[in-house]
């Protein structure tokens, strides 16, 4: 009796190979001169090996057959992709190595074979071998987008940011909108490395290069602001932090606490309160009220914070504001009221705590840490602060 699971596996793996072999036979037939036998004994022998799940022997035959007619090489590429997709990397490598080793391989097929073999090595995790093949493709085709993009992926994986920049810069003129932000992130990675080494000059240089390739780089502005704070250059830091509003206002909640600290260091309370009022009027949807309330509490007292939060809650109800208001009102109350308000604040916090702070705009990956490259889909600068739900 046939096991259904075995049949399913056969249909998934063997059937595509058989269909491909039939297509191979058709191509082999139509490409031969009229009157010449369409199917050779070797072809049928190879097909028989496939049906008996002896792909290795079948491959040996099909690779020999292609040497007599390179017009059917596309069937080999398709066969290699099927093996690669099914995780049988060794068989895909054998196909493409067999092709590249043939002295009769036409020059116009060489780059294609090298690319396919490069994909095989990537699938096997052999990045050094894949890099060599993609670089060899560029010897034959200097403008190969496929080879250059794959080299960039390899250098990203290996965190070799200098090499990634070299290849990406070569692509910049052709795809500035796509490649510019990518190069910017590589420079930011180098700036982060300089930061850990305490190399301020290199940090500033790389961050400024990042802004040159992507003026909207929030990450570069944060790096420059943090470096200015370390130098106690608070006015310069405020300027960098404020620039983030122009780049992407959704990141203001991420940096606002640091910006407020800079104003505190300068003892510029009036300027700070004016700035918060203006920022909030431009971006009421960002819910900056928690920090705004804490600033009012510091400079004008608790009553000012409570009045402010009460007015905001009427205009823009949210769990976050209600939680803050409960926290302020629990102060200086009798034990019963204070306990009730404290418990309410804890309950409101519990309702929000499982929601991710940051969300990838491409794949929906959620996290409580800000990643500049999404760990799930590997997109750069796609993770942003999550939108707070208004109720």
C-alpha cells in the first residue's frame, strides 16, 4: 500500500524533475536538424535514472548531452534551481560545476553559470567561494547588477562595511534613491565602530558621509547628537536632535528625552517649554505628553502637570495619558484614593505592556529594542516606533 506522505514527497521532489526532463527532451528534439533522431538512448537512460530516484547518474548524462547542444542549457539551470530550492545544494553544485568545467562552454553562458554556482555556494553558506564567483562575473560583465547586489549581501553578512561601500558606491549613480540610504547605513555602522574605539574624528566623518548619501538618516543625526553630548556641546546636540523632526518626525519620541536633558543642562526652561508646545502642535499624533508633563512638573509644579494632562485627555484620549494622569493624582491623596489610583495606573500599564515599542514597516516584526536593520526581513531603517493606539 502506498504511503500518502511518501507520495506527497515524490510529487514534490521527483515529479518536477521528471517534467523538467520531458521539457529537456522536447528542447533537445526541436533543436536537432530535421530528420535527425530526436531522442537519444542516453536521454532515455537519464530519464530512467530520474524515475528511479538516481539523480546523480541522471545529471552525469544530462551534462554530457548539453555539450552537443548548448541551446538546451536553460533546462540545466532550471534543474539546478529545483535542487537548490529543495535543499539539495550538492546536486545543484554538481550541475553547475559540470557546466563550467566543459571546455566547449560558450562565453555568453559563462556569467550565467557562474551566477548560478554562486547562488549554490550562498545556499551552502560558503561566502568566500560565492564572493570569488560573483567577482569573476564582474570580470566578464562589469555592470552586472546581479553580481554586485549579491556581493553587497555577502559583505553585509560578513560586516565588511568598507567593501560593501565600494560595491554600493559603484551602483549609486544608477540607483541613487535605492542605494543611497543603504550606503548611509554602512557609514553609520563604521561610525558605531569608531564610537566604541573613542575615535571622535572618524565617528564624525562617517556620520557626515552617511548624511551625504542620505540626508534623511535619523541614525546619523543621533550619532552626531550623542557625540556632541559627550563633549558637553549641548547647543550642537540640540540642533542635531531637532533636525530629526525634519528627517522623520516619528522618531522624535525616541530622542526627546535626550533633547530635554540638553535643555536642562543649559538651564533653558523657557526655551524648552516653548519648543515642546510648538512640537506638540505640529505633531499631536505622536503623544509626547508624558515627557511634556514631567517638564511642567519640574519647572511649574504638579498642579500644572495635572491640568495639562487633563486638557490633553479631553482632546486626545489614550491609555498612556490616562495612566500618567492617574500616577500624578495618586500623590498626596489619602491612602484609599492613592491605592485606587495606583492600582488603576498599574492596570492601564498592563494593558499596554505587551505591545511592541518598535515595528518593522516591511514585515511587521515587533521589538522593544530599536534595530537599524530588521532581524527578520533584513531591511535597513524599516523599524520605527509603534503607533500608539488611541481609544
